């Protein structure tokens, strides 16, 4: 099981660059950013790449209701990102028919993003099946270890039906460490629980108490034990929940390091 480290897009370059360098020294094999209306994840990845060019780069995920494949390709070129190092996660965002949107978008994505590994945001069984059948990876979000194992089975089934090897499975695991860890996880989770119908349905399927999906640990040893439970993921992307400074983010990265 590999480890990546993930942040929110728009992280100050004065934090992003030393954080990436530290992650490389700690043994992470990739660094990740989300993407949101206020900041582009690819721009955060460019800061990571400048400080730790040896690491793979991942964005999870870019919503296709906000950015077209052509716009994504233009950003990659503008930022000088190495396509061979890039895992590009895509999702339907607020599209009315998410599964149809992603299935129909794939040919355009392939044409616009030659050489880029395309990872599908997948939570429900049909999207997991599509990820296994047609994409270069699946990206999970807000799952328990047990739920992730069931979702992986669906990715594998999709790949088998398509006559191909199962692509790698990634997933964010929100991780907070320290005396305020439970509060940080609960605050982050509460935002997503009612973000849109897809997340509402997902959390209903999870049926877990609020503020418990992820890792809230008082010590690094506890964090490691909880992260190691995510055996269904080929790469656990530790989504650090900490103040946006190098000391706080670095502390989480070290506690959760491979």
C-alpha cells in the first residue's frame, strides 16, 4: 500500500513547496490537491513539482461541469506539468446525470489529455464499475475501510467484465492528529454531508455516525493503525486536516508517513 499526501487547492506556495519536499523525504510517492471554485488544483501541483520533481502529482478531482477537457489541457500546458507524472481525477460535479456525463466525456478527455492517467471519482456501484471498465484508476472519497473494500470489489468486477486488469484504486482519508483531531474531522465532514445529492446518498449508504469517517487520532501510532486498515486502497491519500502552515501540515504528514 502506497501513501500520498493531499491538501486543499490554493495552498500558499511558501507552504506548498517545503511541504512537498518534506513529503518526499518522508517516503510518500505522490502529492495531491483537490480542485474547487476558489483555486485550481493544477496550480497547487505546479508548486509541488517545483520542490519535489521526483513525486507523482495528483488532482482529485476536477469537476467537468466547471472545466472542459480543453481547459484542463490548456492549464497543464501553461503550468508546464509533466503529463507522465500526473494522475488527473475527474468527476461529474453537479451534473444532472453523473454516470452518463462521465461515460460520454471519456473520449474527449482521452483526446485532449494524451499521456495523462485519468482517474474517475467513484462512490456508488455504477461509477465504480465504470472506473474499472474504462478509466486508468478509481478515486474513492469519504469511505470507511469496510465500505472501501466493497467499492473495490465493484471496480474489480467492472474491469473483469471489460476483460482488463483492475486499475489502481486511490482514496482520500481525512486525517487529523492531536488534541483537536475529532473537532477538525467533524467540521470537514459536516461540509460534505449535505454538499449535493451524490454526497447525501453516499453518506446515507455509509450509515456512519457524523464525524467518524476518516482518521482522528491523538497520537501518530493511532493514526498509523487507522490508516493501515484501508487495505482496499492501492494508494491511501492522506488528506491532512491542519492549519495551512508548514509546521501544522508537516506534523500531520510526519505522523501519517509511510
